[in-house]
């Protein structure tokens, strides 16, 4: 049961990344945040289009690595913690570079993944 829950969590959390970064704007409504606006890239004078492309590429990378980590949990492999740490760390970098308060829950989830893996929790997966 624990294996299934962790697998579903890692895959679902990973697949939320491209969903959040590719959410289409509704007519007459502003997006919660603009994936083309990065305080880091703006300081480097990078325009919105390349910043948006970079954020989408990184979001898809995070999704892929989280899915790989989830598949590793399901398969009972020994390498899934490394994939989970890479996914969570990259997710934190993504959220830091394109920071918006709206992404705070994602930051907490990524930090939770790192803390859980570092603490070998839940123990039944190791």
C-alpha cells in the first residue's frame, strides 16, 4: 500500500509541473503567474519568449524525472531515491528561478520529498 501511495504521489506531483507551466490563459482572466517572467533571467536581460521556453523545458524535465522516480518505487529498485532527489532539487530550482508565491505549495512538496528521502522515510521502501 505504501509503495502504491508513494508511486502515485511522485508521478502525480511530477505531472503537475508541465500542467502548471503550460496552463492556457482564459479570456479576460490573468494567469496566476507568467512562466515567461523570471526574476533571474530578467536581470540577465533575457526576453519573455526564451524564458518561457526554458521554463517549459525544465518543467517537462522535472515531470520526467519524477515519473522515473515513481516507476522506480513501483519496481522496487534501489535507485529511485536518487531520481527523487534530482527531481525535487530541479523542481526547487525551477520554482526559485520563476518564483511566484502561487508556487509555494510546490516548494513545500519538493522540500518534503528531499526530507523524506534523506530520512529514508517510509522505511518500508528501502
